[in-house]
C-alpha cells in the first residue's frame, strides 16, 4: 500500500507546508521514497528561517511514525496515535510527553 492510499496520521500527504516552531519556523518539503536496509521511508527536507536545512526519513506502521537516525543507523518512535494525554515516550535523544491530542 502506498503512502497516499491510507489514512494520513502524520502529514505524509502534504508535499509542502510551513511549520511554526516556538520562535522560528521552517518550510517542509516532501521528497521521494528512500529505502534504508530494505525498509521504505519518505524523505522530508526542512528549510529553517535561518536558512539551515535538515533532512528526515519517516515511515508509518500501525498508527506509529518512526524516524530513521542516520548518525546512529537506527530508528526511533516519533509519534504514536495511541498515546494518551500526559503519556511520555523516549527517543534516541529526547523524552517527550503528549500534552494534547487533536484530530484523532
């Protein structure tokens, strides 16, 4: 099943968008599918207000979104639609807590 054939839970369906992040913003562009160790990810480019650029590789599986960490050569949980308010999760670098869930 292709990305655009199923219910979108983490903005995989948008090609270009502007994200406001605290006191800055970035433009995110959906690039192409990218295979890493036989797993298909979608690559995104983020162009920040200060002109820096980041790339991320994301994939969705069973309502969870995973991000591939190219430096550590592993993936981590970025989002889980089953999370409840005030439930926390840990990535390879940060700990997060869900404060609200909108649209699910």
